[in-house]
DNA sequence: ACATTTTACTACCGATCGTTAGTTAATGGT
DNA sequence: ACCATTAACTAACGATCGGTAGTAAAATGT
C-alpha cells in the first residue's frame, strides 16, 4: 500500500514457513502420519519444537494444514496434466505419458499423500478421511472430463464414460500402490503400457 | 501316538492361540501396525500383556507371525477363487463375481492386510516390506494363470498375457484402496463392472 | 507328597510420545 | 529510551509407548 512491505511487529521468523512446510510434507509423505514424531519434524526442519507449535498448532492441526496445502498442489498438478493432454483417445495416452514422467521422478516415489493417509488412518483417526474422499472425488471429475473428450461427439454414452472413469480411477489408485511399493521405472512403464492397451480399445 | 493326547507339562493356557491371533489380526487389519498399541491388543484379546509377550514375543515378532498367517490364509482364499472361477474369459468374470461377494462382506472391508501394511511401513520399517512384495508376486502368478486360460490355445501371446496381468494386478490394488476407502456395495459393484467390460474386450 | 514346568497376573521399568510454561532475544511503534 | 509484540529457546510436564522382572497358580512327572 505505502510502497514498502509492511513488516510484522515482533521478532522476525528465522525460517521460511513455506520451505519448512515443504520439508515436513516430505516427511509425512514418506513415513506416514503416525510414524512421524514431532521430534522427527524438529530434526528435519531445524525449527525448535515450540516454534512449530506456535506456528502450526498441534500435530493434528499441522497435518491438516499440510494435507490442505498438498491437496491444492496435487490437484493443480493433475489438472495441468489433463489440460496438457489434449482431447481424444490420444489425449489419454498423452496424460499417461505425462504421468509416467512424473512417477519416475524422485519426488513422487511415495505415491499420493492423500491416498496414503486415507488408507493409513481410516480405521483409527476418522478426522482425516475426508481429505482423501474429497480428493478422489475432485480427481475423478477431472479424469472423467478427459475420458469424455475421448468419445466421439454425438455418440457419447454417459454410462460408458462413467464406467471407463471408474476403471481409470481404480487404475490410478492401483498405480499409486505400485509406486509406493517400490516399483522401478520399468515396472511403472509396463503398468502404464497395460493401461494404454486398454485405452486403445476405446477408439 | 499312545491313544491319548499328550498334554504339555505346566499350567494349561486359558486362551486359544488361534482365536486370539484372529482377534489380533482383526485389530492390526483395521487400525494398521503403528496405530495399534500393545494395550489395544490386550484389551481386544483379554489376554494379559505378559502372556502375549511370552507367547508371541515382541510386537514386531507378533506382527510378523500375524502377517505370515494372514499370508497363507489370503493366498489360499485367492487360489480358491481362481480355482472355482474356471477357464476362459467367463472364468475371469466368475472370479470377479466371487471377489465381489467377498468384498461386500464385513470381514473384508479393510482391504488386504499385506497390501495395507506394505504401504504403511515401506517408508519407516523396511523389515515388513518383504511380506507385501512376496504376496503381490504370488498373487500375480495366480492371476496370470487365470488370464492365460482366457486366451485361446495356440494363439496365446505371452506379452499380451503379461500386459493383461499387469492391468489386472493394478486393478486389484486399486480395488483394495477403494474398499478400504469405505466404498459401499454399489461402488464396489460399479468398479467391478468396469473391469468386466474391459475383460470382455479380451475375447 | 514333592519337585518341575508352564502359565496367569501384578507391578513396574526407561524411553518416547505430544504438548506447554517460562525466559531470553529481536524487531516495530511512540 | 521505552513499551508492545512476536519469535527463539530451554526445560519440563503427564501420558503412553513397548517391554520385563517377580510372584502366585495350575498342571504333569516321579
């Protein structure tokens, strides 16, 4: 407003909040919620425990914040993949190719944090289920749009689209477990090729 | 050998080991390894903590025993489903129908313990990864046999079989997450129908 | 009857869990 | 200079964690 940044009043933070959240996300992503202790988070971030609490609240609140943040980023990424993929059956192939490129990168070797968390905590911490449910719903919407574009105009059959979307979603979930299970580049490639072969029957 | 049961020497157990293992399995299955405490196991089984330790060893050892036991039972069940399914593409449909019957029952609402465990602990307790890896390998073998029988003799293409097996395995893993995510009978049915439609293209 | 073996049961261990009070340090506002 | 505000940092809290002595009880063997 007045030309310069309005600094906050008290002592300034020694750490960058976003950078720390990234590091904490990586930990939760790899080890899961209950296997990640506050001591682990302190060690990974270099931020003192009390500072973590005063900044992010309790472990539950911190994890909820991390899940929301991850949700937004993950959906942005997925949407970007769908957008870049383009229309038609070739669009689905392109999407799978973009997905492959991402999955073989180091940053995605733990699968999807939201899916993992949903599976880890659905039987014990019902509060976190919602994130996974919401995410799957949102992702399903995007994938459905991608698949719908692969059907020729005028012949689009809603039930066929839904069925293919169900299969594709289930495939994505299975792929998540495959990646988290430690699959290497070859295995990921094979699985995606298998889906490509199925998608080819959609022409 | 001598006509009567050879009783053990000391004070007899007040609990049935198999029944207790069943109860403990259910707990681990639902809540996962790290969210299940020894106190939980004591409460669920009614067996005192020291008795659990003297009978099954540490929590890690107990869990390993439970995983081995579950492994055997799960593979028996899967093999039975494959055997009952019969040959041909209709055999795969039959397999999926048997699978559906099982998944809507209460006992399977938590997915597969081995798959869940593999996902939960692969980033923190590397000792338990092996069970899931072995199980997926064994299951894959069975499914491959089922799928191979669906290809007409003489035309069987090994690469096609492998590709369909990859897709089917990925589907099974995704279905596992779908079930554990709390899917109801309808959603499970829709997902299985979607796979059925794909299998129909294999004729 | 007595010793041996195995289990049931109580009580407790040190370590780690998530969490918080209390103090020192660094900034902006007046 | 002084105050208000915010954060860094230390030190500890009670609870729970997995795990284990030590003792009482119930069976078999001789």
